[in-house]
C-alpha cells in the first residue's frame, strides 16, 4: 500500500540525488547566492550580461512570419538540417537530418534516451564524479545506476573498472567529455579501447549496450586541443548536446539527440525517442528558439577569455598552496580541499565571501569545484579570499592533529 503521498519510484529518485537537491535548496546557500558581496563560483550560471548575438537572435526571430509561427513544434526540418550539417563538419560523420531530434537541452536529451532504452532492472553505467542527476534519471526509468570511478590520478576512464562493471543486464554507459567536474577530455586511444570493449560485451550479452555521449561542453576546450567524440569510436552512440553552455544561457533550453549513421536499428530508435519525448512532457524546444537556431548555432562565449580566467585562477591557487589539476575543458576547476571534510572547508570559504561547490555533492569528497563563469572582478576579489581560507584551514587541521 502506497504511503506518504509520493510513489516509491519518486522516493527512489529523490534518494538518488538527495545530497545535491538538499544542498541546492538549502535556504542558507540561497541567501548567500543573493548576496552581491559574495564571489560566486558555485554553479555554471552567467555573471555578465548575455551575448549580444543571443539577444539579437531572439529579438529578430520573435516577429511572426506566418500564422503558425508560435504553433506546436517538434523537430523542425530546418533545425534538423542545420544541426546535421554542423555535425558533419565537427564529427566527420555523415549524420542525416532525420536522425536529429530537437530537445529542451541535454537534460531532456539524456532523460529521453534513458527512457527509450531502459527496462526495469536494466543497468546503466555512469562515470564518477558525475554530473549531479545521472543516477536520478536512471532510477526514474526503473534502471539501476552503476557507479564506476574515474582513474584517481589522471581522471581518465578506468577501462578495467568499466569492464568489471559490465554484466548481462548492462544496457548503457554515460560518457561526459569534457567531463564536469574534472575537466578531462578523454583521449582517442581511451575511446577506441572503450568502443572495442562495448562491441565485444554487446556480442556476448546478445543485446546492444548503448553509449550516451553527453557532449554539453564539447566546444569549450582549451589549449588548442581537438575534441574526439566517443561516437566516432562506437557506432551505437547517442550524441547529446545543449546550446546552454556555449551561449552561457542555460535558461534558454535547446539541444538535441543525434543518431550516428552507423547506429543499428536507427528507425526503430527514432520512433522510440519520439514517443518518449511526447509522453515525457513534449520535450521539444519552443518555437522561438528553433526559429533562431541558424543564428544561435554560430554563437559562443569567448573561449580564449575563459582560458585566461582558468590560467589566472589556477596559477594563483597553485602558488598559494592548493592542489589541483588544470582542466582541459568545461567551465570548472577541481581543487583538493585542505580539510578532509570538504563541506566544512566550503563553509570556511563562504565566511571569506567565496562560494564554491563541495565535492561531496558530486561523489568526490575531499575536493571542491570552482566555476570559471565568475566574472573577472570576482576572480580578482576571490584570490586573496582563497588564500585566507587556506591559512585558516591549515590552522584547523593542525589543531585537529594536535588534539
């Protein structure tokens, strides 16, 4: 008999993301985020005005051209063709327009793919540390979330651990490159080995193991690196993307799912995804965003300036005495906490008017994450505050050892 209002499924979903949900809804942290005196490195939110091109695109395309301008939209033909053309250039693969499904961002794309491929009891592997909500989404479709930690020193995929995690119930694996929060771009040789492993395991299991390639940050790459897509090394991959990162407009939710040309049973999967998207709350982007896509596709935040911010903050923290690995992509720096309790240390940072995300929120206790979407002034104000908090933490650690 059901109790306490919420279904068991919803309670399991909440349990899978309880730590991050409790943190994000904590009234103390909500109040801190509203305080303009704080240097906010907490989340990947904008701290400057939106791109002028984004504003211009929305204004330009908000003027109706016909009576159906704001009618129901699905995956519009023009949108599919724009994205297929872009992917042919970026990925070197002959994506077909009909294999593009427009979504309300990567969040919806991931959820819809999981809904299409997951039966109750199926296992989906995800790499830890992960984006916050992978496990919750897997559980929401009756699947079992299987956590596989990355390599602790390089933050690369631990192929041996992935191999050991695959069972006859494995239905998929989520790969996020560049990875949030580590900033690691998985190299071609790792992705090649992963693809071969998945091919072998799929044959042995008698059913396809799908790869969900979360490419939300694929255009935010530093130091002139090329981006190798996992989909280039494994045919049965879903490419999942959002425009919210490159435009730094996460509230304007538009993205897509792309099925590569070599994927088996593409037509069946297209139909399954379409049904899931309708039943899941009509997760197609709104009309205005799709009209403006040709303009939005060309936009990007200033990646060289983001790299300057990365270099400035990483060098300052390392000079101060923090231990961190310089990221190869994404918005984030991942640093080791000078206190074993990372929650205690981020509280210490908050006392110094710096907001950061504790590693225990994203399955990496003993670390904390710094968002580079903070503006230049915040970074310059934050550097001495990081230094002061480190001195304070070392005193606390020394006292704990002495006590």
